[in-house]
């Protein structure tokens, strides 16, 4: 008699995650090793991201033509106004690393010199931004597709290690404001290199593996924006916006004390305290650390598969 094989719902969920993770892993020319790809944080969003790629109206390329996004043209037209406010902020020390462990999206970048000042983040603009750079904030408010924006600084000698951003519902826009205008200060996306220039815009898909470095003796400050990914079909656009409202807003953080911090970043603050304790255990009892680490990994996998 034939044997019927049935899969429990959790096994279907696991298969969807694995298939989505492999799909994400195989995109592009530059890839992480398979183990890192399947254990990377972005795996958690792989099923959502796969839908974003499948229904995207933009080509599946690392870089995109900013001219295809005419609603962003006012940013480049007003780049000198934006530059003046960014320059004042940077000179006064407002473009900086987070003061605490409350910026889950960019926490690892601060260790290699990257700095930022938020203008808006998947919702209303920040009060500090309205006070310190009103012209830029007002301009951004006229462009609904800009979901998040900040001034981002890469000082001399700073770099960003290879990474890919976890959320595919947006595309990344950079507008050069204060740059070395040199190939020695660059970003490389999926193996293709670009260097920033004053007043010039570049767009790319930040879910491709990318890294950046400033090997010059001059600072680089840009306007950094998340632009809503154009999608086919209204239900998919609605789904993306709901996801952003529920998840991306939870990763909001502050420029100054007193501004609200999203739920994910409040959780991250306390989770990072646990990570610091784990680092101490690793330094003092390395073998115990790895035994506990792999016991947790094996236990989690067993709970899913069995």
C-alpha cells in the first residue's frame, strides 16, 4: 500500500523560510557563504522580501536610475539648501553615533565610525530635526514616497563592513552634500563601485550586499533616504505600507534625549545588555559559552522540526 506523507504546518512554514532564504541568497553576483546567508538576521524577513522582489516594478539590478523617480527631483534641485543645514549640524556635533544601545538597525556601524542624524523614520519627522533643519524637513514632507531620511556621515578612515539591509520594501537614495568627490570615498553594491559627488544622487537596492569606505582625509556627509519600493498591484502596496507601519516604525529611535524610541529599540537596549554579559562569559569561560550557544541553537531547531 502506498505510504502517505503529510507535513505538519510548522514544516510548511520551515520550507517557505528555507526556500525564501535561498531565493534571497542567490540574488546578485556577490554572496555571503551559505551558512552565514541562512543564519543571517535577514532570513527572518525572507518570505516578505521575496514577495517584494516578485512584485517590484523596478529592475532587479543593484543600481537604479534616479531619473526614473521624478518625485525626488526637488531634493537634487535644492541640494545646496539641504547641504547648508547638514553642514551646520555636523559642525555642531549633532550628526553622531547613538548615545545608547537604542538603534538596532545601525548599531554595528557606529563601531567603525559611521554617524547619523535622523530627519524622519517611517512616520512623522523628529522634533529635533524640525528645530535644527526646518528647510530640509519641510522639503521631505512634500514627497510622500520618502519614508525615512537622515544625514549620514562617513568621516576620514571610517568604513561599513559588508552587509545587506533586511527590509526590501524600500530602495535607498543618497544625495551627495559634503564629499571628497573622490573614488577613494566609495560605496560598492553587489560588486559595482560608485563614489559620491556633491549635488549628485544615486539609488540602489540596499538588500544587495554592499560596503563603503572613506580612505580620504575629508568627511563625507550625504542625505540618506528610504524610498518606498514601487510595486505592481494595490494589495501588495497596501501590504508593504502596513508592514512598514507595524514593523519599521517600531525601530524608530532618537537624536536627543526625550524623543520617542520604538518598541524594537527598547527591546534591543535590554537584549544588548544580555549580549554584553555573553561576551564577558566568552572572554572568561570560552568553552562554556560555546556549549550554551550551540545548545540554544540545537534546541531551537529541534522545536521547529520535531
